[in-house]
């Protein structure tokens, strides 16, 4: 439980430093969910799509490790 407490108490600005802002927004939304509340998958996917678009990545359904 100590690891979980550490992660939950770390400010998202520090946890996501150097990463796209969309990841911080993703984490904010996840932290705000109530137990049993489903996430807004469409909106969360849109966050990642915006990062991909901004960095001109093409979603070709092939993973980097294949």
C-alpha cells in the first residue's frame, strides 16, 4: 500500500514532468473517477490521438515491438 500512497500523493505536475500535457489530463480524469464509475473512453482516446497528431505519428495498428 505504501507504493500506492506515494503515487497518489505525488503531484501530477511532478509525475508527468517532461511528458505531453495530455498524459497529465488523462491522469487527472482517472484520479477523479469514483469507484465503479466508468471512464469516458472516447474522450480519453481523443487525448492520445491529439498527441499522435501533434507528433505526426500514424496509427497503423502495428505496435513498435512487432
